[in-house]
């Protein structure tokens, strides 16, 4: 794994489906799914943190040779459910491109919080829970980075458009 794998979100969705991982798609790809023009080069998910799901997620990540991204020195990284349980978020390189997994994204209480209002959409032949536009706005506001705050403006406009379409 060189860390420069091509961005393959379709294969990430298929991998997680094959391993029956419970997650909500968040971040740029979720925004794009709702119609945003944001550009992204990674897949961000919020995963359920129960032990069986962490076991399935760890198995999926090992299959695509996941390793820590942005770490200068080679650290010993044991990819198993226990490691995932002890950490809340990991930025990873994989054979399928960059993948960020978060147990509790900024501004949320985690998977159950996001799953309650997520939209179940078909992506790449699989039903995927995608964070609602309101939850994407909430997460980006809480993260507070400049790029996130700029995205909030576009997402708010998108929400207004979607609301207007629903009223028609």
C-alpha cells in the first residue's frame, strides 16, 4: 500500500456492504450525494461502535490494507476491534483511497444520533445511510475549520432548494 491509491468510493461502499458494516456516510461524499458541488478525495463514515460492528469494520479495513494516514514515523498499528474501540477517529490510507472513520463526529453523539435522521439512498447498488443535509451542516459548524464553514453556506442553500422542492 503506497498511500496514493486512486479514489474509489464505489468499492468502499461495496466493501462495507460485503462486511455488513453499519455506518452513516458523512463528509463531502454525503454532501455530493445530496447534490452539493463540493469536491472530495476521501470517504468519511461514522460507524456504529458496538463490538460486532467493530469486528466487521476491522476485517473490512484489513482486507484493503488500511494504515494510518499522515503519520511520519512508521507506528505499530494493530487493526482490530479493540484498537477501533479505544480510538474515536482514524484517518486511513487503503487500497481504495483515503478513508476516514469516526465514531463521534464533531457536533454529534455518533452513529445512533446520525442514523435517526439519515436518508437511506441507493449508492453503487447498495442501500447506504447518508447523513441528512441538516446533520452535515451541524457537523461542519462544530468542526469550525475554514473549509467547513464555507461548505456550510453551500449546504444551507442546498437545504433551502430541497425544502422548496418538497413544498411543490
